[in-house]
C-alpha cells in the first residue's frame, strides 16, 4: 500500500469576506487518506487595499496552500488544483508537479493512454475507453521533462480512478465544514 | 509895512491859537482793541493764529498831551501767549515767529503741507495688520512618531478531519475491461455466472471496480458519470481491495454483481 501514488487535491474558497482552504490526500483509488483544512482568514480592509488584485492569489498560494502542505508529512506525487487557480500566477511548488484536470468535450483519442499536446503546458489524455479525453493543464514553470514524468503518474492513476472527481469531493467537504458546527480538532 | 504887520498879527494869532488849543488827540491804530484788561490790547495778528495774544501797551500820558503826533515807534508791545487751544501740535504744526512792523513778534502756526504717506515696515508698531503663520499645538502637522503596520497574512491554523472527507461518496472508475487478458476475464465471468446463476449470454458486463475489502457502507452506480459511488468508513483507508464485477441482465436490465478473485478458478 505504501507504494501507491498519493494524490493531493487543493481547494481554496471564499466564503463572505473570508478565505479558507482544504487539502485532500487520496490513494490511487481515490480513498481519502488525509484531509486538512484551515480556519477562515479574513483580510483586513487595509490588507485588501494594499494587496489589491494580488490578494486572492497570495492567500490561495502563499498562505493557505503553504500552511496546509506544512501539515502533510509525506509529500504527494501529484497535486491537483482547480483550473481557475492555474489561470493566474499560482505559486509553484517544485517538490511535486501542480496540475489541473478537467473533463473535456473533445472526441475520444484512438487508444487509452494516448496524449495530445495542445500547448506548452496543456495536453489531452485518454484515460477511459470511449469517453471524452481529460484535459490536463500544468502550472507555470514545469519543464517538458517534468510534465512527461507527471503524465505517467496521471495515466497510471487515471486507469483506476476518475482524477477529476475528488476535487468535487474536497469542495463539498469544505463547504460542509462552514455550515456545520463541528468542533475541529487541531492537527 | 502893512505886510509885515499882517504877518506879525498872524504869528501872534497862531501863537495864541496854539496856546489855547487842547492836547493833540490821535486816533489809535485800527488794530488796537480795548480788552477787559486794563491797558491791554488784543492783537488779532493773523487768522491762522489760534491762540489769541494779549498785548499790553504802555502809553505815556505826556506824550498824548504833546501836540506832536505820537510816533508808533513809541508803542511798546510785549507779546504774551495766553492760551493755546488749538490742536496744531498734533498735526505736526510748528509755530513760526514773524516780526511785526513795530517792535514785537507775532507767532504763527505753520501747518505743513500734506506729504506722501510714509511707507511703514512690517516690523513697525502696526502689528495688528501683520500676517503671521501660527500653528496651534493641537493641530500640528508634525509627525512625531511613525508606525509600522504588519500587512503580512498570518499563517492560518490547520485542522484535520478525515471523517469529513470519508462522509462523501467516492467515485470509483471501472478498470478497462478490454485491457484485461481474455483468460482473466473468462475467469471473472465464470465466477459471475456461478454466483448469479445466469446464462452467460444473458449478461452484459458493465465494469470491474476495485473496492476496499473493509469499510464499504454503501454502493451505488452512477450511470451518467460511469462511476460506482461507494460510501466507506475509516476502515477502508488501509484495507486491501476486492474486484467487484457488475453486469446487466439483458432480459430485464437488472444489475447483478459479484466479487471476483483473480486467484479463484
């Protein structure tokens, strides 16, 4: 079991004026191994003014994400984030590749495991027979070799589980924590 | 002869006339005005002189009795300033002395002409018009202290709750049936037929799913997503896996399932 790839799913959401994030670690089947989340952070008015448009990327990448990753003892093999997070200058951790996956509407590729490169950091990969290929977007700063290495893990994990599905779970779990009065235990 | 007599008679007549004529009366000069003061005369020497002057004159009676006309030079004037009520000194006027025709002096007040106004400096006594910048202490703009505000975001506290993550259904994807070797697939199919007691021709394989051996609480097929949704407990985290084979009966479209073992014949 210890040789199984560990997949991390990071989500940061804004609830009112506060931000909070969650990190789900799963095994290669998508079974949760660990789940961490932060307390809500409410930036002050002064901080909002001073950071401007950089506030949200800074909170997601530099504050929430780093705080959660510090809590993880074993680093993940792949770290998945939402597609919108990669649109900006999302912080890139060099320890593990950061990528986003999304179900596409493209025609299926001829064989399972086949990939088609769309741009320097975007690919289509066929993981399940007959279904639409999965769109994979890598974070800035990953070399071609790093992307290829990460794609091998993506294909390996994608044979057994739906790689996009745990992201929805993480988001649901995070939202459920906001609305429940569950007393958290600090970890 | 008669002429000499006539002249003599006229001389005598004249002599007698003079002997019996009264003392000579001279009209005083127009500028002598009697004042209540005895033997004192007021002299309005000039209209500009504000302060009246009272001038006393000593006139000898003997001279008045003389037949000879009184010379004005005999009049002794003693100018005396009795009162000065004007405000001439406030107007920077100065008194000037002008000698009269007779012995004596009359003083005039000479008022200076209007000169251009003097330009005063800013530091003269008219400070009421001076503009000066005063800063009240309570409104001082001086920054005596500067403050540094920490704008960095504090690292948030983190919590763990695997239970929360486990409470969500997990979507399991089927293995690619076409990738499974025919021998292994045949082995799986035989196990399915044995367990369901269905004709193999009546079964249509949907998928083969890896699910934990322990901790599975619920299983539901999500046809739209092509996933098997399972609800697991914490026991599932370190559990081994079983392969769950799903098939649809062609006769009534019902779903049948069987846990298959690659080792079992």
